[in-house]
C-alpha cells in the first residue's frame, strides 16, 4: 500500500465513523481471515433483564430476591444490574451487606446483616455452585430450557443451600444479523467469544449463523481462544467493548473497539468503531480491501 492510499482509506474511514488509530491497521484488516466477536455488549445490547426466578423448596420469594439483589448491588456486572432492577421494580428493601467478594467468571459472594443474624449469599454460574460443592441437578430441566431460549441461567445459594435459579436475557443488537451476513459475504469466518454459559452461547450463535463458539472463557481465556482461531484460520480480528476485552484486543492481529465501550478497550484497539452499530465491522474490512486490494 502506498502512503497515499492509506491516507485516502483513513479519510474515507473517518467519514464512515471508523477511526484508524494505527497506520498498519488497514493492512492487518485486509489480511484477516476470521473475525472474533465478544458477545455481551458487542453482539448484544449489554443490558440484560431478569426473565425468570424460580425457588427451591423452603425458600420465600421476596426475602430471597431482596437478599440476592443486595449482594448484586455491589457488583458492576451487567447481570447484577438486571437483578437489582428486578428487585427495585418489586419495591423490595435490600438488607445491608458486608464482606462483598467478586469471583471473576464465576459470581459474587457476601454476608448479610439481618437483625443481629448473619447470612451468606452466593450468586453465579453453575460452575460457581459446583466449586462450592452444590448440585444444581434439581433445576437441570429448567436450566436447559432457559439456555435453549438464549437466556443465561444463574443460581443463588443462601447459607450454603441452593435457593434459586435465575435467568437473564440480553437483546441482540438490531445491527448484528446484517453485519454477520456482510462478513460472510466478504469471505470471513465469524467466531463468538464469551464468558457466558455454553448452551446459551450455542443458542445465540445458531440464531445468528455464527461459525465458531468459544463459551465459558475467562478474560485470559479469550487470548488463548484467539491463538487457536489463528492456527485454524489465519490472521484474526477481534471486536470487543469491555475492560475484560483489553488482553484480546492486544493479542489480535487487529483489534477493533466499540467506541461506546470502556476507555481501556478503546485505548488498546487499533481501530475504533465510533457507534455501537456493528455494520462498522464489515465496512472497515471492505474499506481495507478497497484501499489495499483484495488478496483473494
Ligand atoms: P461475560 O462478560 O462474557 O459475561 P464474565 O467473565 O464477566 O464474562 O462472566 C462470566 C459468567 O460469570 C457470567 O455469565 C455469570 O454466569 C458469572 N457472573 C459473573 N459476574 C456475576 C455476577 N455479578 N452475578 C452473577 N453471576 C456472575
Ligand atoms: Mg462485552
């Protein structure tokens, strides 16, 4: 590519809301064979809502939801916001908590102060419950149904006893299906990387026609997943929005951040898509092919 063609491409990108932060980015984008995309906040709105709340025998709805929401009120995860909102809609009073702890990729834990008594609340994924020695078998059928619907099943334990299954669902962005179709039309594979439940991720991927799914990955796991995709397909582009996505944005041959995402993601990226509209991804690749030349 000549300096002039890079200048022209970069200028045209700016008009389309695509900011090239590094000169090399146009070239790397043109060479990409696979686009790996973070799910929550990138493919989806990142604003999940609580859809289901089922109790185990012996647990009472209002007090259980209030206790769970009190713990989640300390967390910054989008899932936490969904649970707190549900409790607020029911005008529940949240008890005060102590010793809050967040276990990355697993869930949250805290102690509740209830009129002199104390209670331990743990909320998170099935693997979190398993690590606590708790079986979620009694909710297996419900969990399968929820995951098939593309919802994320979560569990709550109160004082070491399984108390509830909770589901949250996050809407797919309106621009996602067309953006994936456009990437396929450009000859690229599309992969989805997520910390979410494997069955939930599969259901969403099937709905969107996504080629590869790597689910239940921890933030460091996203880097490993990118290396495997590179071995399998060749140069990899990664698109993400979160603090969690910074290592993957750095590892990818070209990293694209959603401009509405976190500062850390934007600062680590080679390319910034100014809007949350995912059409920016195929647009950026088409522009790189037009500017540098299509190698196929
Ligand atoms: P992602 O951003 O892709 O959801 P995370 O690593 O942040 O990945 O979370 C992975 C999983 O850990 C979530 O899908 C959920 O099951 C569990 N988890 C994380 N934080 C919380 C929380 N505050 N409350 C309940 N579950 C949580
Ligand atoms: Mg995200």
